[in-house]
């Protein structure tokens, strides 16, 4: 059985812990993370991810010119607008064949 002194010591420790937790919760949080602007140029992998296709198929579409891409030095980049245009073209072609 705990003595009165041990109970008092435990109560003091719990009170300190409660204060510590309350201070951490009341402390101002980190400043909000600034959202990055929408990217204008994407890597082939990022473009493939946006279309929900694989990397190999994306490179085939780039190689055949179905999706526009440009070179910046040694890098190959896909304009974000080219992704939207390709998707629109697919939707329009699908609608025409269904009609």
C-alpha cells in the first residue's frame, strides 16, 4: 500500500505532467507550409502518373509525338498543357467512336 507521502509525490508528478502537456498544446504550431505553385513542366514519370499510365507507355507516347515534349539541356520535360490536350483528345476520340 502506498503511503500518504508517496501519493502526494505521485499527484505532484502527475500535475507537472499535465502542465507540460498543456503548454505543448498551447504552444504556437509551426507556420503553415507554403503550397508550391502548380508545375508548368513535368518529368516523364510525373506526366505518366498524372495520366495513370506506366513510364514505358509514356516514353512511347513521347517518342511517337502523341504527347508533346521539349528538351531543356539534357532533360526531357512535358508541358502540363500537353497532358491536358492529350487527355481531351482521348475523350473526344472516344466520344466520336461511341456515337
